[in-house]
C-alpha cells in the first residue's frame, strides 16, 4: 500500500471514528445534560414556590398570632356556666343604680346546631321609668360580658312607669 492510500484510509477512518464518537458518545451526553437542566429548573421552581408558601405562612402566622393578654381579655367576657353570680350581681347592681325593680329568672334555652358557643339564658323583668330603663340598657350594652339581648317587650303600666321584659343570652367559657 502506498503512503497516499494509507493517509486517505487514516483520514477516512479518523472521520468515521470521530462521527461515531459524536453520534454515540457526545450527542447522547448533550441530550442527557439538557434533560437534567430541565429537571433542575423544575426543581428550582418548586423550591421557589415552597419558599414563597413558607414566607406567606409566616406572614399569616404573624398576623394571626394571639398573645396571652388577648386570650385573657377574651376569657374575661365569658361567664362560668356553673356559677353565673357575677353576671346576676351586675344586673342587680345596675338595676338598683338606675332605680328599677328587677326580677331575674333562668330560662331553659335550646342550643341550635348553628351556635358556635354554649350559653346560658336569663329573663329579666324591669319596672320603672322609661328613662331609667334606657340608662340601665346603656350600662348593659357596655357590660364586661359577651351577651345578646333577645325578645325585648315594653308595656306601659302607669303614667311614667313601664315594664320591660327581655331575654339575655350570656356566652360561657
């Protein structure tokens, strides 16, 4: 074989080997790198999403945090169902201060499924002047208890006297 033929065979075999390397080694490696790059981008997006959610959760926790002081305040407006003496004493004291005769009686009440909190109910009957009743009612509205007034009825008795009857639901601990 002549040296020219050897050079041509060498060049052709080098080209074939190079093409073989390109098609069987380098191109599959590049495709695998591209796939891995796409996967790593997806993972980075997921991490960014998780970090955003974590930050949002931290913001929500910070805005919804309730201090012990707030819990004590909310507990103080609820009465003890076993001993609602403080509520009854409050009504009696305010009625006396407003110069009203008061009759307080417990009422059995049906708790509905929609009610979120349990409560006790009292029926109050007050007798006195309308102005005094309004004074009593203003004090009850600002009472340090969580209450709801229901079934309010007013009857005129004498010239300046009225009889006011209503039910109060006081929410319990």
